[in-house]
C-alpha cells in the first residue's frame, strides 16, 4: 500500500505559532472488499480548535471518524496521539486515548436522569451501590464547566432534544476528552438550540479540547470552525483556515466540479409552459418544524421544477410534505386551484400525486415480488383490493410499460431483487405512471444507477413533461437538475432561497446563489420557522 | 409538555433539605404508582362503605398474606418487563416448585435442602430463558412460552396427583403468626414477600445492575454505547424472575401445603396484570417495584370484595381486572404519546 504522507501540508493551513497536534492521522487508507473508502488521507487536530470535516455523502467522512474512534482498523497509515504512534483495536482504546464521540442521534436513555446518563458505568460508589449524591454532585460540576444549568436529578426525556444533545456532550467530556467528535450534532436542532450548542463548543475549545465538527450546514461551519479539512471520493482535497476560505470555494472543493454550462436535453418538442393557467399544484407556506420552513411552490402542467441544494437543504422534506408522507405543521395545498387536504399518501394519491422516494430499497422496491406485482402495486392500491385488475389487462399494461421504459430483462415474472438498480428504478417509475398522475415527485431517481439508464430516465422525464405531466425533480447532481428543469428552486438550510428560470442557468450561478445566501440572511433569521404545536 | 421547555433554575447553590421538602412535588415517574395507590384506596374505601368489617386493618393485612406468592412473582416480572421482555413461565414454575418441594420432602429431604433445590431449579430455568433470549435471539414471548409448557409438563412427570406436604418445618412456618400491636397478625410468608419488595426496590434504584435494567428498557443500543453490561443484565433479569417464581412457589406450597401439577394455572397472567396495573410500561424502561406491590393489592382487594359480597360470581374478578388493565394500558399509551 502507499507510503505514509511525509511532505508538509500547505503553510496556510497551519495554525500560526501553535503547539504540536494532539491527534494526527497520516497517510490513512482503508478499503472495504477491495473498494477504497479512504486513500492517503491526513487529518491534524490541534488543542483548542474547532475543526470541520467537510465532504459530500460518500466522501469518506464517516469512515475517517470510524478510523479515529477505533471502529475500523486502517489498511495503511498511522494514528499519532501526542507524538506517539498508536493503533486502536476497539472503540474502548480510542476512548482511553481521550477521543470521545457524540453521534447524530442522541445515544442516551431518555428514561434515566441526567446524572445517570452522564455517569452510568463509571458512577461513584456508596456502600457497594451507586452513590447518588456524589454522582449528582459530579454531574453538576461537569455541567457547570460547560455553562449548562440543568438539574442532574431530572429525567433526561423531559428536556428538549438540544439539551439531551448537550448532556451527551457532557457525558463525552466527563472522561477528560481531549478530542471530541461531533457528528452532525445540529441536524435536529433549531436556530436557538444551535446557538446554545455552539456556546458549549466554544467553552470546550477555550478549555483546550480539540473538536471535530461534521455538518452539512455551511453557515454553521463558517460560524464555529477554525480550520477545515475537505474530503472528496475518499481523498484529501485540502486543509484550510476557515478565515481564508470563501463559501463558494468550499462548495467547489466539496463537489469538485468545473463550473461550466452543460448540454441541455433536447426539449424542442416540448410546448412552452403556460404559467397563466391554474397550476396543477400550488402550496402556500408549507412547513414542518425541524424539517422545512414555510415554503411556497407552484407547479404547472407540462413543467419540470427542479429542486437544487446541498444535502439536508430541505429538498426531500419538501417533496415528502407535498405527498403527505410527513404531516405538515403549516401551509395549504391547492390542487387545480381547489384547496386539498393532503395529510397522508393516500389522500395525495387520490389527488393524482405520485412520489418516488429517494430510498428505493426501503420505501419502494419489494424484492421478493415479481416485476409485474411491483409495477401494479400503486394502481391496485388506488382501485382498492376489492376490484382486482383483470388478468388480461394486467398482462397488457405490464408488457406495454416494460417495453416503453426498456426494462431489462423484459420479463414480468422476474423477481424484483434480481434487477439492477437502474431497472428497479424504471419499474418504480412505471408503478407511478400506471396511476396516471398529474404531478410526479421524483426524489433522486437516478442515484446509484449506471450512465445509460440515467440518460434513459432523464429522457423519459422530459417526455412525460412534454405530454403535459407536472414533475418535481430532485437530484444532488446539479447538472442533471439544470438539464431537465424549466424552473429551478434553490434550497438551503431547510428553506427556499431562490427560484430561477431554467433556461440559461449554469451550475456556477446556482452554487453562487447557495453560497451567497449565507452572508446576507443567516444572521437575521431566527426561529420564525417554528410552528405552534 | 410544560415541564420540558424550562430547565430548573438557579441550581448552582445546593438547596437545603428544608427547601427540598417544601418544593417537593411528585416526579413524573411516580405518577403511575400514585394513580394505582388512588385506585387501591378508592376500591378499599368502597368496600369499607359497602360491607361491614371490610375496613378492618386485618383485612388489609390479609391482602399481604393471601397474595404473598403473587407479590414475589410480580417483583420478578417487574425486572423482566422493565427490560422490555416478558416471562410467561412463572405460573408453571410455581407449580413445579410446589411439586418439587412436596416430592423431596416426601422422599425425606430436610426442609432447607428442599428449599434450596426448589430455588436452584427455578433460577436455572430463568437462566436458560435468558441465554436463549440473549444469545440465540429468540423472542422472550416464545422462549418463555416453551419454558411454560416444559415446566408444566415436568410437574406431571414428577407427580400425577396432588401430594400433601406434612413436613414439620413447613407446617410450623405455614401456621406461625406474628402478632402485631392491636391484636392484628400476619404471617412469615407476608414478611418474605415484603422483604423481596424492599430488596428489589433497593437493587433497582441503587445498584448498577438495577439502573442497567432501566437503561436497557429505555434504549438497548444506547446502553451498549454507554458501556453497560447489557448481555449480562438481560440474562440476569430472567434468572431473577425464575428465582422469584421459585420463591413464590415455596410461599404457595406453604399456603396450600400441597404439591400439585395443576396449581397456579394462569398465575403468570395475574403477575403481568399486577405489574401493568402498578404502572410499569410494557415496552420497558419505566416503572417501580412498589407499583407492582400495589398492583397485587388491587387484585387482592377485588377478590376480597367478591368474597365479602357472597352473591357475586368469582368471574367478576376477571372482568374487573380486565377493565382495570385496559384502562391502565390506555392511560399509559396516552401518557407516553406525549413524550418527545
């Protein structure tokens, strides 16, 4: 395997006049079954800094964290703690070296008290049992050190998630953590709660802890982090000082895209969208606490509306709320100009909405049923189980769509799980097309499928819109969104920040919109997205 | 969720004892038990108003001595249910215990040896359940259902008919009474039952094992990440339940003074009912052993009610328990739904 990386990192990325790093990873490589997940990656953590670990999904962030916490053993490279080379055989080894982790979901017991959650497993003893008073005293001391005013005797579950998250941090630092890893700690917090978390993070940083901060929220990274390391496809892209990096630069580093206009799909045959008519679907102020701030959206007949934004920007959430897969706290939905109640997928289907989920394995494909059964599922459901589709009609419908979508193998009796991802996706599309929807919500329909199938699906979407179907198209690939969409809605931090005509929009413009938004608005925005319960 | 949003204020100064007494209000976790106590008191006063002699302290004391075995069973069941499990075998283990006690005594064993044998068998059965559930990943319901049939079947292998217990030690303990001030009395079986409750309450509240039981019931994955001994705890709760079933079986032998394969049919369900009425969440993580004790007292009161009345069919016991159970489970459901 490769040699450990020896050449120094760029001078700009060093902390000026600082001591040695508390933890350093050098030339780290990990492969799973021959597929490299990390290749020659380096990470340096100095005491008293907040270090952001950045990268898109699949960039290798979590693999790196797991190498650091002893879950995975590296194939090559070294972990250096305090100048000494170490190897972690288990998470316990890593914890003993002073590396603690707080995961995205609160991993505590809501039914126990705050003090127990912080100290259980290493609690003070009293007469052979638990020394409850000593335990609470110690918990209180740690909480005070973090500037938290929480009663250690109270039950954890009665506190809001943010406080529970802070208690998880308190548990992590009680063992004198020198490195604290926060993996997406803010994903379920609102703005006030994030501010509170950051106070604690700053307190810890000032006390000399090195903090690794992983988040999809760029604003938060720029607010809290001192330095950042960017990964892409398992490789180190760069290590920067946050103060010397712009958001646009960071997004470019993460995505690794050249900012250029890409070919558009040939859509000459499509008639222009008539925006004066009543939209197929119109939503006003649709929102849900913790998922999406109040958002307006119109989709017209024959129009493809693309939702662009980074992961966690609220793209999927908007589609799920529209379809009733999650219940909205606020907002109204109008279908063909009439108010409609869309609280459940069932109601959405009755209004001729269709939604292909991004998680096709968990929420779409039924592997043990045949292609034909998978395809006819939604149609049968909308007819009701008392009116089975006549066998002859089944056969013709399935055959027609197998051919139209070029599903391979074109065998209606093949088991779904034996199909490739691209072909599964086509069958799922057929499932919804059979119900003849007026609005089709596609969440990442081309993710994880090969290039040929991808182009076919894109072509199909364009054709459907050409025939008058309204489509909402979600994809992490901006090029794809731009290529297909008549209109692009740009999302960031769980809200819509811009809406642009698709025509000549470039990837660069969208990225600039995403990056620029941060500097303007983010300080003025508070908890206005919070809806009454 | 009013309590959720504001955290307690000004806690940098440790409050004095008087402050704590003055500001004490029952924590949320005590509410189910308090509800059960209220149900018990209302049932008992209703009986006192309706029937002469019902409100006598001796009637109250009799609740303990008539239900001593059930109290012990409910204690063991509380451990299991707190982890989110269930133990259906305890009724059969009670029967098996009575049969083993009767058989060994009949064979001339000394009472302490017979007692030790019974407790050992019960604990081993519980241990086996725990191992099946933890290491082979079998559903608690299925593992203990198998144990229930096996233990019941084993009874018939050991004795096809009822065997009387006429061992001197057993009879002495069974008939001995402890006189209390005021001319009231209780028995040693009640003392054993109450001692079990006290020990269990201490272990659950103050020992790492006990807190781990709650942690496992709250979130097993979290408990693992917290570095607690989850596997050992999950096996141990079934051993505790098996031990308690055997101890309950001994108390039942003293109560009936016979070993019979047909004893205690369906008693596991009474124990589960008592635990649930006592406010323990069937999904685990919440509940107190004291609640299970009060739960048993509620069941006992209903039976006393019916025996005082004389005209009511004993099936009214089942109907009342059914209604109460339903009410408690529904209240629990509503209460937990509001949790964040």
